[in-house]
C-alpha cells in the first residue's frame, strides 16, 4: 500500500469516526416519523441521485440512516429513525453516537434508536434486517454495487448527481432529506436559520475576512507528513462561511477527495494566518504529537502561536459534521477560540 493510500484509508475512516469506537444498540427500535406530519401532496416523490433515482410512495415510517451526519438532519426535521450508523463515540452521550448538539432534539429521545456500530459499513443484510422503508445514505461512501443491492428492495436516498462521496454540499443534502421525508419547507427553514447565524457571526468578526487558514491533522500511519483538508470538506467550508480562505498553496494541491497529504519536506505549504487542528481521536495525544514535531513546530504560524487544537467530541466534531444542528453549537464554542488563536 502506498503512503498516500495508507493515510487516505486511515484519515477517511478517522475523519468520520472522530473518536474511538464504542457503539451500542437497543433491542427495541423506534417506529414512525415523530414530530410534524409530512406536507400534504409531498408523496409520491422521485429524487434523482448519483446511481439512479429514488421513488418514495408515501411518508416513511421506518428510516435507517447510514450516511455520515445525515442523522442530524433527520432528527432536526422531527423524525426518529429506527437506526443510524454511529460515526463517533461521544462521552456522556444520552443517545450513543449523537453529538452533544443533537442530544436534546425531541426526536432523539422519542423512542429507542438502534445504533449500528462504527466499525465498517453495515452489510446489506444488516440494513434490510431492520425492515426500513427508506435508507438515507447521502453523506456516506455508498457506491453503485451496494446501492443496487439495497434499492432493489427498499428506496435508497444516495448522494446527488455529480457529487463526490463525503463532499456533498450541506444545502443539497438537507433539501434532499427534507424532500424524502415530505418536509422540504422545514428543511429550507433550517438552512435559512443556520445561514443567518453564520452570516451574523462573520459580520460580528470582520477580522476573519480574508484571513488564510489551513486545516491539518498529523499522519496517523507512521509514515510522517500531514493530512490537509481541502475545499468542499465540511471543516473547511465552515471556516470559509466565517470569512476565512484557503491559501493558494493548499488550493493548488490536487485531490479528488476531501483531503490530501503533504510530506514533511513540504510542511511549509501548511503555513497560513491560522492553523486549525481538529483531532481525529485524542485531543491530548494529537497536540502532544504535533508539539513534539520539529518540522511542524518550525511553521511560522505555529511559531507565532496561531494554531488551534479542537476536540473531536466538541467543536472539532461539530465542524466535521457542519450541519443544521452542529453549526449553532460550533459557533457558540468556536468563535471565541478563533479570535484568540488569530491573536497568537
């Protein structure tokens, strides 16, 4: 396995996992879509996707979510899924696998929700055993073969046409989920709300405008070097919404994914007005690793103290999700940290 492939495999998994595994499940599943009813005339509906099209005949009652972050949008729309795939193990979570921003959503506690383990993609058999009438897999890495197997038996909401795995635009994902649940107007209202909050935060912090940022994590394969998140990644897009920009050096890096790798010899490409390090697992271990790294420590921004380490269970996780529930949480906790970090 090449160095890039190895780091890609680990980083892709870790960036989704955010924290160590720790899945749990319930013997009972929550049935039905809680909260407000679907809009009149919303069904049947046909939604095109990257692999075909999804036709949903009536309001789903047994929703299974396998897409990264998709569960937040489902909950925000007042729907309690029968199950969702865990991508993170958040400490002290009332509902395992849900970030602190989602714990208090009424739909999160309206019934027992089965949590599919974080390790690996649920098999087609495991998903079908839950007897879903809709599988939501927009934010994940579902590909044609799995889609074909599932969609032969149940409607599958996959990523939109022309999109790349893990690089689906927040608006596109939210509206597609809203459409599938018969709640497109509610989905648009959620988007409008977070867009307003982001715009207000940017306006209140004019010093963010035009400042360059690099979002970076240490190599987790032992090969040395760094993983760098690029345009389209959730973390980067959150920061860009506040006025930050990627450097020309990072923008010029070639990749068809949400991140790429930079060798230790190229570490100076990481320099920016601010470095943000969203730890993949342990915040303490990540910070200790980079602070002990003489190459990373030689980057001008690091020498000036303009580096911000984020916990995967709080703000780091929130910007990794970058959805209608996590954004308000991220703004509350992260904006003051960004202000302080920029000051050095």
